[in-house]
């Protein structure tokens, strides 16, 4: 009898509860997705707010730091962008995109040594990371390191990065 009453109780609760929505706190993933949508629509402050909520729930959420870094970078808050990319790297030192993005911000802030180091670390993580070879090669050319720059651009080209070919033809012949 107790089993039947319990079963009826479950059925009634299911029926009564069906269609009713409980207000629950969004998950970190939901906050992150919302932040990405806002980032794409160029609402950088809104994106940061949403991603902050994800990080508040999960302080080890590396993708949230990456997206917040991108929003900070787009908002020209380079110091916080570098911080966020550094957090991603701290949480996962194999996250090659974080090295690449941090290198880009370091280049923007004229920290060329730091940028070269990050491009190199991205390549250390993935020896076929053609975007890192390409960007490091461009920076080396800008720093008058023609031999190194052309070597990296050649590697990017050999890996299939066609954009490198035009630069090679112009600066490395």
C-alpha cells in the first residue's frame, strides 16, 4: 500500500509540476553562451558581465576566461585581456589559442619580446600551428629579423597557410 501511495504521489507531483517552470540560476555554460552572443553582437560590457557570472560559479572555467579576454581585448582593455589569457594558460598550459591571443595583445601593447615568446609557446604546444608561425613571422619582419621571419612564413606556407605566400614574395625573395 505504501508503494502505491508513493507511486501516486510521484505521478501527481509530476502532473502538477508539469508545465511549471522553476526559476533557477543559469549554469556557467549558459552564462558563457550568453556572453558569446553578446560578444558577437559587440556588446562587450554585457559579454563581460555574463562571463563574470560564469566565472563566479566556476573559477576554473578556462573557456570563460578566454571569452572574457576576447571581450576585454575588443573593448581595448588590454591589461585585463592579458590577465584573462594568462588565467587560461595557468589553468591549461596546452591551450594554444590563449598563447596566440595573448601574443596579439602583447604586440598591440608593444611588448614584442612577450609576443614572440607567446607565439613560440603556441608552436611548442602544436608544432603545426600555422597561424602562430605566420604571426610570429610577420612580427619578426616588423622587428627587422628578416631571416627568422622568412623562415617562419615559409613554415606557415609549407603547412598550407596561403596568406603567407604573398608576404614571402614581397619580403623574402
